[in-house]
């Protein structure tokens, strides 16, 4: 089952809001359709958002005709709309920049096929990157490993292979993974709904825990390492990921457990000096007040609902990329890899 597919001038996306109870593919025929899917987390995960955004620009190009005005201005407006959907995941802006280089490189002329070729390239490139970084990451997994992961950084969050779950998948193929503990990941349960689903589909041993059980398991000696993905990594190695990741890093350091972040280089942002410069998306408070559409808190209670937090680089044991593993001086290592 492909969760992102371009077919017959239309982008088909798996609605991840409904998993694991319902598998539904939604056809996106307009830029507005794509924006809505990204904004509402029907498609989510930094690389997957970037890929969806790239195909959104193809939809824009194919929708243009001379009655809609200047082609360049039309494309700029479409890019602006897609970019406004979610502010934290840098892969979206990276992919839009890649697409912009195509239609601007054409002198602003109408050539949707070249944009489609680039979008497909971005999708296929992400799968290749994830497979390579997974091979690097698997070398860090000890035998008989018990791994904790947070949120979903699997096939559903990428072009189709995964970052953190890609590493776990590769380690499992090598016979090194005894158990994966998946945090449920409040408030939208991406770990419970998506990570547990993916691991079970791949026949990888998985146990679901609530977010507040991680410290207990670490204290019991049941966690050997933590691996998570990232949505944006600053020039100094500070990493933004799903809310709750920072807390796991603190717990891992206290219990002397390796804490690994993994992401393709498209997730790195050299224009962002430190994690303090990363814009954190604040989402609707009803995501916290309710669960599955049923309110579990007073409807009027004030809520703080940041979608991400930032893990300081000092708490990260290593960052795993498709060009290798960065240890120690992250500022220098990241600059060299992206240089």
C-alpha cells in the first residue's frame, strides 16, 4: 500500500488520521486539497510533508492557464500557501525550494512535466537516503536490543522506508532487535496508531507504552537505546522533534542510555543557528482536551499544545544521516556534511 502516489494528474494520500482503524486514500486535485492534508496531519512526518508539498506544486502548475494571470506569480502564491501549512518541519521548505529552482530555472515558463520529474526525484531520493542512513544506524544497535522510540518516523512519515523505524527495521533483519517500545505520543497518538501499526505489519516485536512510562522502564533496565527522528536540526545539532522527545533525552542521560537522533540531510537547517531559533508550531487546544472526538477535559480549560520540542545537542549521543554518523562536535560535523 502506497501512502503517497501520483497517478493520472492527481496526488493520492493515505489519510493517517484514521489509522489503524480505517485505511482511506484521499485524492488531492487542488493545492487547497494538499494544504488541508498537511495542515490537519492527514499526511505527516517531515520528509513526507516535503514530498506532498512538492507534488502540490505540480498540481499548481497543471492548474494554471493564461486566464489566471502571470505564471510566475501564480506559482509563488501556490508555494506561499503550501509553506504556510506547518512551520517547523524544514523538509517542506527544502522541497519547495527544490521545486522553485525548476520553474524559475525554466525562465518562469509553463513546463509542468519538469516539475513532476523533480517531485518524483525528491520522493525516490528520500527512500534512497533513508535506506542508507538505516544501514549506518543499525551499526549502533547492540545484540538483543530493547529500543525505545517516540512518535512515528517510519515508512508513513517518509517516502516509504523510514528513519528511526528504518534503522530498527534494518537491525531486526540482522537479528539484533529483541523488542521495540513505542511511546503512544500524546496528544494525537502517532506512536500508538502508526508506529505500533507499522511494526506489527513488519512482524517486528513491539510493546506499546504511555508516554509517562518511559522513566519506569529505563529504571528497570529494560531500555538499551532510544532512537527518534527529527523535523528540523539546527546548525549546532539542536533537534526539533515531536513534543516529548526532549524529556526522553533528559531521562536517557540520567540513566546513561544512548540517545540517537536520525534524519536525512534535507532536515538540517544551517540558517538556524540553534534550537532557540526554531519556530515551534502551536496547535488547537482541542487536541489535548479530547481524544477521538470525545472530550476528556472541560471544554473551557486553557491548553498549551506545542507540536514539537527541541532537544539540546548536549543530550544527543549521535546524529545519524545518509552520509554517516556525527559524534562530538556537531557544529563542525554538520557543516562538513553539508559543505
